[in-house]
C-alpha cells in the first residue's frame, strides 16, 4: 500500500510530466525581424592632457558598429589628421592652423597617434601651446566618407583633497570616497569625474560658483578592499558635459560610457563629405549621417586612492 508521501510524489511526477508534454507540443519557433541597423563609424577621441608633460597624448581609437547584437569591430581609416588652431579673441573667425598627421602604428588595432617616424616632422602637439583659445579639428576619412569634429581645449581645476569615508548609501558594503575641489568664480564651468572601474560623473558649477565644494561618491560592494582607484577630474565644455551626462544615463549598467556606444546619443563627429567650409560642422543638409563617439581635448588631474 502506498503511503501518503509516495502517493503525492507520484501525483507530482505525473503533473510535471503532463505539463512538459503540453509545453513541448505548444513550442514554436518565433522569428523576430530586427530593424536593419546602419553601419556607423565609432570614434573614441577623448584626449586627456597632463600639462606637466611635453606633448599632448593623442590616441584616437576607431571601431565600427555591425548589427544589433554584436560589439563594435576594429576598423581602418584611409587618413586621419588633427588641425590645431588658436582663435583671435578680437576676431573669432580668424584662425591659423598647424597640422598633426595621425597613423596606425600597429596594424589592426584601430588606434591612431601622431606620426613621429614616417616623415621629417614630429607630428606631436606640445602642451606649452595650449590655452583658453586653443581649438582642435579631427578630420578622418573612412570608406569614402569624410568625418570631422571640432572642440575647444577645456582646462579644469585640480583635486584639492581625496579620501575614503565611512558612510554608505544603499548597501552596508558600499565604499565612500570624498572629493574636494575649488570652483573658479564667475565662470561657467563643467567637470567630468572618472572614478575608474567604468564609473563617471558629470557636474556643473551652477550652485557652487567660486566655492570650495566637497561631495561623496559611492562604489558598490564589488569594489574590493586592496584595489587602487584612479580618480580623475576632466575639463569639459557644455556640449561635452551634456554628451557624457546622457551616456551615463544610458550606460549605467553596461560597464562604462566608452565601452559600448549608445546609438541614440549623438556626438560631435559629423559627415562633412563634399563640404569645403571648415567652419561648417553642423551638417544641416544630412542630419542622419554622422559617426558615433566624441572628440575632445581636455585637461586632466589624476589622484590614486587605495581602498581600505
């Protein structure tokens, strides 16, 4: 005679078996027609400047989007050049330019740097020439199209103090770091903080103009004791600030704002194929043709903090 437990066990097995048959008989292959995505060039052109060094560390990385599910793949440019100019405060449209030709030293990396061995001229840009009027243009040729991005050099303030705190935010294992900066008075300033581990923060000085400002940032519990956090403050103009702020919103859980480009966030690299006016980069006649990514030349101050 079956005990109640054996009886229930048999009933459960029968029910599960019947359910499996029903589900398998109803199983059907559903084909989802994903929208065709246009292949786009992706330009990672964030140039971080340490003014104590002799040269601007230009390193432009290019990839290309493929389909909906795939990561961007390395691609190759036909040419790449940076134009370096300085605006005349009295005549903003008057500029003289120097050039820095870029090349891919290691084939297949998609990384382009100033050419120091291919000709008689050192193509590196010296930091001593940088000032508030410095303007840069990145112009690249890719698969028969020309893309260009324009940016002004953005300086910033140093980190006054960096230390680990004891407070937590959502989890008792959170790690607090406290940062202090002093904003420049009577200027419209924007800051990008790179906390390492793919974590960024965009900040403006709307409520801290000219003040010493301390704030806390919290790493989640995955940040382990003994890790060293490299924390940077980067200069930014309003356009770059807005771009990073949008990327942070869209890529909070994807491992960093520069890891996978967000197709809905438009940067400052425009398709200028056929245009002959260097002042026109808004591409009003073909707004849908642009590269993903961003070109910016910014001052950086970096500090290290050992997580305890």
